[in-house]
């Protein structure tokens, strides 16, 4: 009995600090089932709302209530624009979310921009920037209005950062604007195809119209927030519609300049996890710097008999994803020492 365990440490390591919910690619539309572009996956447009209702019922019943839910984007399907049901469908989904007892943070994906302009989204209920955390002494950690990103602290020493993966994009911006011209130039430089949604023959297949990227301005801001979190010895969870790590995603689904985002993240030791949607089959990988990349399985391609959402439980030494249905359980340990040298 000489090596008596330190009871403080023992308690810390087993204690659950807080939890949050995750859900991706609901893509609701009041339509019969269809198929994805390749015709290989069935899409349950109407049933996706039932999946969301089921997820909300589960989160509301959890023994320790999640502090919030992260909605990873593509909340309604682009087909709504065609049928002129965008506002109606958004209303239906947002009314469903009202049953949830905790706040939801909404990320914006390509389907948001198929339905709405960026200006419309900024004024809509999908803008949850009011839930952000203001660090008064550090104005450089306050995001600019030029992109939709913010950070918040749901639990002491845990900072969440929501990123705008369509900050650089030809979707949702006025075609006469300089921003559109700049983004179209980037896209065409990397994609010579007539159909810009096609990755055919591309050495960097992520350069398609349905993806986007992060501006240098947003990356500089991310860098400032991560520097602040490093100094404060916080752990950081990042959320974006688009994945940024090739080993955890279909290459055609990555953010245009995913390498730039990774370079910023890897130059700090605070980031423990990166959550994204968009790649409906899901994916996971821990990178060499100990960042866990979780790309969540999409609700839209989930059969009625199954489910697709999760609850993440946070512990002092790890995060545990409790998946439902298609979403697998995962234990994600924090790396003790993170390499900072490039
Ligand atoms: Zn998407």
C-alpha cells in the first residue's frame, strides 16, 4: 500500500465535466426519397425530420443534459430552392429544434447557400453568433463581420470555435461582387471542368463548387483565438461544415485550403477535436498532433430504422463520443504532449 493513489487525481480522471450533442446534414425537404448525385445512396428527405425529432427526444432525456447541440450544417436540402419551399422548410426544422431544452449552434453548409443568400442567413435564426463569448481585453479574438465564425466557452477551460468553411465560396454571394470574382478565380484556377461541381481529372479534387474555404482574415482570427487558448491552457473543439483532414474524409469533400487550416491548428497545442459534416458516410482519424477529426454520418442518408447523431462526454483526460445508429462510439484521449515543431 506504499503507492497510494492520489485521490484528487483519481477523481479528476473519472469525472465527467460536461456533454454536448452533435448532428449533421439533416437536409430536410418535404419530398419523396431520392438518391445522391452518383445514385449510390438513398436520401430520406422527409424522414430526416423524424430523425431530428428522435435525436432531440434523446438529448432531452439524457441523465446529464448536454450543454448545447452543434448542428454541423446543411439543415435543409437544396431541392427546397427549386420548389420554392426554402423558408417553409427552414421554419419546420427550426420549430422542431424549439423542443430542444438547450441552445443549438448552427453551422452553415453548401445547402444553406443553395437556399439562401449570405445576407439572408446573417439575419436568420441560423445565425447563432449572439451565443458567442466576448473577451473584452483581447479585441483580436472578436471575429469580423466578413465571415460567420465565433467562439464560446460552454465549460471553464473548454473553448469551442465555429468556423465558416464557405468564407471563400461562389455560393450565396452576389455574382457582381469582388468576393465572387475572387472566389471564382480560385475555383477556376484549380478546376478546368465546364461543370464546376465535377472533380473529374483534378489533382486536388476538393476544388469543386459545392465546397469552399477559409479566408486569410478568418485564419488570422483563428490563430489569435488559439494563441489566447494556449496561454489560458484551454482545450479547444473546432466545428465546421467541411472536413479538413484527408485521412478522415472523402477527398472530394475537403475544404479548398484545408492545409492552411491544418497549419494554423497544428501551430498550437490547444486543439483536441475537429467536428465536421458534409461527407455523409462519416469518417474519423487522429492526426499526428493529437487532433481527433470526427466527420459525422449524415442524417439525410440514414434509413428510417437507424439513427445518426451523437452525444460527446467530456472528461479531464478524454472525450467520449456516444454514437447512435450509424454513428459509432469513440474514445478520444487527449495527447499528453503535443508536438509544436514543424
Ligand atoms: Zn454539405
